């Protein structure tokens, strides 16, 4: 549940807190060794510390065996790690022990982890072979045992059917994913954000706020932005009608990874980029919302994005988004008039920047207004949580 691990833990928080508001008691068992988000309404059980890349914890399976029958439903968030195997083993062991136990309904929410991208991406050949073996020996058992597999959007559901065989879930359902609306803007947000990047000096900027990772297309983002700068400079900025070029903020964890270090070096070694691109690290709280509210547009050229919580957070702040067509919710946002969409390539990313730069101020403002309307229609948290609640309670009543 460490926020640094990305969107899945935030999705768990959104669903758990939302269900608590509807009178459903939630307990979150994780393999953390400390409790995160102490102000959340649900009960937390940090059963770590996790060991190795499988995130194994010796405390998890015994806890599940002792507690699983207390619940009406068990929801596994995410795949390919020990926690899913532990849930399957807990059900298996309890069924052997007694036929009198009332078993909860089992739901699995893959959060995009059945996307064929992970089997096809360059540099993942060994991991892809590993996944095929893991599926055959372990993961298919969890998927086939579950009463229902829950997806965030139709694109995710369709893609999940492609990479593995046999794939025979009992029931597939689109539940969606909601995002909590941000606090209303106040000047303190801008002040806190500006202290993280004093060099920005109130300049306009594009915002990338996500993990700095190859999957997110950070290298394409930098290359496309460098091309945009070169084109801008070729038009002689002192010429009438040429607007100020927004700078680029690349915010998020991962700067200390080999890939993150390489991205930072790419910028620092370039005379074109080193005064235009900034890496403030992971932003939270007022600094994060200050970054969203202050940006000209949000950018995410990801190679694979199951949902994109940060994309929707940008919409909540009335910001248009420049996203690749590999962000699974791009259709809803594009059709809502709030997105410029491109291929997940260098040219596609550049084209998004270029098309945005050609818009009038009025058209940019109109896209910002559409962004909030799109959020209200598709991603408002109470709409999604009510749908999730209905799925859980209908299954419980049917037992």
C-alpha cells in the first residue's frame, strides 16, 4: 500500500474508503511492514515485511486461513505476486479442512496486469516466458476459481483475453474506477509547488506526473519535447505571434533507477533541454495539486496504461490531457473533447505537442472545461463505488 508503488494501491484506497461510506466494512491485508495512509477509514493489516521480487511474506497465508471465513467477499487486487497465490492456497486448505465453512465470494481485479503488452514488449522476453510458466502453474487457478473478474474499462476486458490459455473466467464485469475530486484550488498550493522548482519562475509548463519508467514513455516525451523546442527556436521567438513555449515538468518516483538516471542525464547533457525540463521528484499533497492546477496541459505518452489515475486527476483540475492511444480510457476522454491522442511513438508524442501548440487560447480553455465534464460523467468516485457496491451485494445475496 506504499503510494510510491503506483496506481493499484490508490485504487484499493478509493474502493475501500468509498465502500466504508456506504456502510460496508473493509479490511485491507497487505505485505507492508508499516501502515500507510493512517487516516483511511478501513482497517489495515500490514503483514510484511515482503521478501524477494515475489513479495513473499510468511505472515500472510496464516492470517488468511484464520480470518477469511469472517468475510462476505475477498477481493484480490493485482496479479503475478505472492498475495494472489496465498489467497488461492487459503481457499484450498480451508476446503480440505471442513465442508462446514461459509466461503466468501472471490473477486479478482487485475488492474491491467493481463494486458498483452507485457508479453510483447521488447526487453521482456525472459519475463514473458516466466509469465507463461507462472500462468500454467499458478495464476490460472486463481482466475478460474474466482466468482467474478472485475475490469476498469471495456478495453482492459477485451485485451485480457489475448495473452494466456486456458483463460476461462466464470464471469467478467466492468466495474470502472473512480477518482476522488481534488481540494478546491488555493494559492498555497501554487506556493508549495513553486518552492519545489524555484527556477520555474511562474513560467507556463506541461506536466508529466507518473513513475519515471520505460513503460510510461518518458524517453519519448523528452525526445518529442526537444524536437518541439528546436522547431520553436527556428521560428525566432522575437517574431510577432510566436508564443512562449511551456517548460516541461517530469514529476514522480523512479529518478534513482537506472532508467531514471539515464533520463536525467539525457536532459542535463543537452543545452536545449537543461533549462527547460525539471525533475522535482514525487509530489504529494499541496505540491501535487499545485502542479496539476498550474499546468497548461497534462502529458502521458505511455506504452501501456490500464487506467491512469493521474490522467483523471488532471481532468478533475479542468486540464486537457495529451495521452497515447495505449491509455485504455483514451476513447472516453477523447470523445468528451478533453484529450489530444497520439501513437506511443516519438512522432506520435511530438504530434500531440504540435497539435496542442496550434490551438487558440479559447480552444484550450474549452478543452479544460470539457475535462471536468468528462470526469463527472465517467470517473466520479461515487458513481463507480455505487456500481462496485451493487456487484458485491448482488453476488452475496445470490449465495
